[in-house]
C-alpha cells in the first residue's frame, strides 16, 4: 500500500501536517488507525502523537479547521491524560504528546513523562498497534515500524512489543485487549504472549470491572464470539470475573450416563445466534440461558441427568451477574432476564400438539420480545444429529405460523385486560383486596385459555359469573358501561 497516497486522499492529514509544520511539532499518525489502514478496514478514530504538547496542537488544528473550511470545532481536553479530542464531521481526532510510562506494582495508573516517538511506541500494547506514519516534511508517509508490526499483520499474530510479562503486569487490561483483538481480527496470540496471559491472569483483579466489561462486550460482538471466550477460558482470565460461566464447563459421568458440556454448548448457541443478530443483549441472553445448570444439576438412576428449573433460577441470577459485571440494570437487564426465563417454552411446544392456549400464554409473556425469543430458541438447537436439528427447526416453523394466526386473532402481544381492578371494585362495591386480585387473575386466565374474548361486554358478563360464584352481587345501577 502506498501510504503517502492514502494520506493525500484524506484532507485531514494535510491539515494536521500543515499545522504541525507551523508549530514545528514532530507529528505522526499512530496506533489503531495505522493498523486498520494496512488491513483495509474502515476507521473513523485517528490518533496523532507529537513530540511536545499534544493539547496545543489539537487546539491549533481546530482553529485551522475553522479558518480554512469554516468548521466550528470543539476541543475536548483531558488534562489528567495529556490528551485532547477534536470531532470533525464523523471523525474523532485524538492528540497526545509522545511519552514514556512506568508503573507501580499495585496500580495500573502510570507515572508519565515526556518522551520521544520511540518511547511512545515502546509503551504500546501490541506490535500491530505500535506502528506510526510520519506527517513530517522530510519523511511524509513513511512507516515507522520498530517491532515488525507489518509482519505480524501478515502472520495474523498478536504479540507485545516488549516482554509480555512486563506489558501485562504494568497494565493488566492489555490482557483483555489481546483477546479482544484476536477475536475481532481472527488472529492468533503468540505463544510467549499467551503464556504471559496465564501467568498474570490474577493481575486483572486490579482493573475496574467497568473497563473489563467494556472489552468483554467487544468480544461478545466479534465474529465468531466463541473464539474469544475460549481464549478467555484457557488463559484463566474468565475465571477472574465470571465464575458462573466457568462452572458450566465439564462433563460428569455416572453409571455410564453423561450430560453435555454446557460451556461449549453455550458457545455454540452464542455463535449460532451471532449469525442472525448483532444485538448485544440478545447475545447476553444466549450466554446466560443455561447459567443455572450447575446449581440445578441432579442425577437420577432412571432418568439420568436433569436440570429442573434452571430457567427460573437462571432468571433470578441475571440481576446479580449484571450488577457485579457493571452491566446496565435497566430494561436491557429485564430483556435478558425474560429470555432466560422463557427460553424453554417454545422448545416444549414442539414436543407436543400445540394448543391455542399455550400459544396465547407465550405471546402474553414474551410480548414484543417474541421474535428475539424465537431466535434464541432456534440457536439453542445444537446437536451432531443433523436430522434432529432439521426436525426441530421445522417444528419451530409450525409454532411460528400458529403464533402469527393467534396473534392476528387475539392481539396478545401487548395484552391489557379490558376489565380493570377499578371496574371490579365499582361493580361489586369492593375495596382493594385479595378478592379483587383473584377476579382479575381469573379474567386473564379465561382470556388466555380461550374461554372468552378480550372484549368489554363478554368479559363483563364473565366477571358477573365469577362474582356470583363467590357470593358477590353487583351494586345497583352499575352496568358494563
């Protein structure tokens, strides 16, 4: 690739180079943008390093953008990190002064000093992120690659510039980043680098959970995500923050009867789902759908291995896991919790004749998340028996056809009973009580069972019957209207 031509094709680099020249500031494009340019991957995040004050360079770039092109560009300064961010159109330009870093044993906050380009490249996490392209007059467009990052790109290899033991001990988050890049790029991790992951896995505990989870989510969104999770497991990093998932691994055999390895089954479900959805939270539902199998595992001499109630127990585990991993405790968590709780329901339907009542209840409980639930259930069919998979998927087709027919007729996705608790109290002259709740539940069950339609007159008449069976009489002059 002709890097000089690549730089000339984007006016941003011309402007930054001109500004750096005005300020007599030695400046380079560095890091991920260089890597992605060589890999021909699109990128809108561009990092610049200069020998000197990066913040003042950013401020002058913003001023020149305003003067030359009429752009009003804000500069966001991060004084604690010595960096500044300039947003231009859909680009994010980050500027930093070249620096060298040293670390103390029990902290990942470095002691930072001004440095040279070489110092800055030495502190980079991986060889493929330690390359720089010159924006200087005498060497414009030349690649500075002291650690053979280009060779590692060709070899598809993740490797640290310096001794990986030092790299990971200094900043343990780099261990998660190693696996994230391997997973996103489908690269291998060099043996010495991977051994250092194992040796320093426990150092991850000094990193904030928020930063670990940010990297984890990027691994989950990679393709296929199972590759990243296998690296996390075998490096022992997963053990540091996600013991519930680690507990899924393994097969136990008693009297010649074995259960499947639920860790690798979960990864297969996750991969299956990733082929049809990029939704992070649906992928989290795949990760957690069987999370309660270890605590619910039982062996019975006749039945073999069972995991009764793992869907309900798993749903109860979801908030605790989300809280510990610093994941959002809002509707996203409730969505995952709902899918974990319901993931066996469609599978149960394909094993017997599908009744309208069962379909109504599933539609009522899943609501607008029914399509997501069905994607999860289809992904959950993992077997070496291809005819069995084909049979299950065909049955799912029938279930979905039935759901569509029932939904068109009964509109149960956002089911709201036409008779409210207030209606019941006014009709029978009741105060808030258990009786009112019982009547509401009985009306809902009648609709879901197909005994009555969810229409005002029909539901009101049925409510009067229910009341009469409990010895209740409507107050005078109260009607269904």
